[in-house]
């Protein structure tokens, strides 16, 4: 049996039965049905603690990227831990306020903010808007003028760096839709220097997600540092840098490799600690990804000509990542056994891409047995849909003996 606690300290077998924190997963399935997303609060707190404690020279302002998981209990947990938040829609902005995040701790990102969303953000006096184009900047200035508001702006720079992650979650190459070229950034900073409504005091970058090698960060940070220094020489001063999210996590237990969080923190400090500016980080996946498992029940084992299909009641509508990004999540049985066999683990949806794993070694399963799919805390429930009208999975947050 693989050591499951390697990636989530709060998952363990006790007498052959799988627990998350102090609660048996069978009991959760019994009470809440399946499929159910189940998150460990203490794993989230540990991730946060590890991130914070990796820094020694600076104290970055951590803004949780809510798109990773907007579950109310999780956002409330972030608020209780004094985090800021990175939102990408009016819906997320409203929800984060409801969950106790202070308005002056909200960063509004996203490439396509609507007029209505911009107006709402201005009225709520949020910390800053991260702007993705010259056109967006013009619209924000017009709206701020009519509302007689002044707003802090960070310009999102496109550093033209390949994050070496999945193509669909790479955001920092010049051909991607995100950010503004370095040359244009300088032009905009000069143009709006005297604006009564826009205080362009920051830059931001976000080169992609699930980045497992440190080298793309190294390249991007160097570019942004050089940009800040060259602007300084021209008397254009930046006092806030938002370095985005993107820190990768383990999906295949005992197989995937990701840089150490202390290496990331060291790189940030090496590049920016001498600049005397505020540093914002927007981690989503790193904080919540490993905390979550999706409990699913075996509908039946279908004997194929060359292989057996393990048909489970979670589908791509609950967890889209395998079909969208070919991601490989580890799967474990809720009751351990040493009798192994290989299955294609599939969902019930009418799409060939509704597959979680192909030819996957698992203990022998039968109808109504339970399995968990790991590392689903980020971009799991938040990307789920009601496809095939299957309904949404339940979600529970476990903290010790307590279930929220
Ligand atoms: C602007 C921005 N910041 C932060 C994040 C969070 O990224 P991650 O979950 O990889 O940390 C994203 C996600 O795509 C993003 O677009």
C-alpha cells in the first residue's frame, strides 16, 4: 500500500479503513451520499503556514485565488486567517465579502471584466484592480470619473515566459490572451501618471498554473525585476508587485515532483526583497489542492474484451481536470486490500473523455465499494457542472472531529 499521507498528512488508513482527519470516509459517504468532495481544514492551514514560514526577509500579502475553490467554508477559513483574496468576477467579489474578507484586501483580476463588474468593484473600494489591457484601463478611468472614485491599479505584464506546464493553463507567453507587453506598460504608466482617477502604483504577473519547475518563475521574476529597475531610472516608481499564483502540487502520489516551497520563497526574496515594495502572492492550488478528495461509489465493474472498466458515480461533470488537461489523479480504495487488479476508472457520462485513469492498479472492487480521487481541492468543485443533469456533488470541510 502506498503511503497516502505523503501528500496529505490528514489522510490515513486506520485498521484498513480510510480516514480524513478523525472522520472515516465511509461515514461521510453514508451521511452525505456520493460523490462528495471532502476537504481537510488542517491540511489547508498547514499549507498556509508552510508558505508564510518560508519567507524570512519579506512578509508577502497572500491573496487566496478564489477561483480554485469558492466553497464558503474554505473562503471563511481564509478570512479567519487574515488572507486577502484574488477574485475574477462580481460573483466572487460579492461572495468573498459575504464570507468576511475585508474590501481593502480584495484584488480584482481577469481579462474580461464587464462595465458592471468594474462599477461594482469601484463602489466597493477594493484594494486594487489588476488590469489586462489599454482598453480596460480607459474604461475603468471613465467609470471612476463618473463615480468620482480613485482606484489603485496594477498593470498585468505579459513577460513572454513559457511556464512549462499544460498548454491550456499557460498564461505568460506573448501569444496568450493575458497581460500587456512590457513596452506598452511603460507607455501606459507615463500616459496615466497625472490621472485624477487611476493610481497606477503596481505591476502584476501570472505566468500559468500547476508549475512544477522553478526555472519559469526564475525567468519571469528576473524580467519583472529588470522592468521595475529600468522604470525607476526613468523616475517611474512602482510600490506594489503582484507575482500571481501558479505553484504546482502533487497529483500522482509518490510520482510527481514539485520544487520545494522554500525554494520559491527564496527566489522571490532574492529578486524583490531589496526593492522595498509590497509583494502580493495569489496562490490558489497550493493552498487547497491537496486538501481535497472526491469520494465516489462503484456503480459496477464492467468486464470488457481486453480490460475491466470500474464505473464510478463521479463523472467529468464533478471533476473536469482529467478530461480537460489529461491530469492524472491518484485513486485509493476506502477499504484497503492487497488483492490488486487493473481497471480503467471511468465515470457514467456519455463522453469517451469521461475517464479518470486508464489501466490503473487498484485493490479489487465490487459494486457499492468506495474509492477516493485525490488532490481535488483546487479546480474540482469550482469547475464542476450539471452536465447530463446529474446534479452537483456535496462538499464537506473536516476539522478534527467536526464536519462543516
Ligand atoms: C491571475 C491569477 N492569479 C492566481 C491564480 C491562481 O493560480 P494557482 O491556482 O495556480 O495558484 C490564477 C489562476 O489561474 C490567475 O489567473
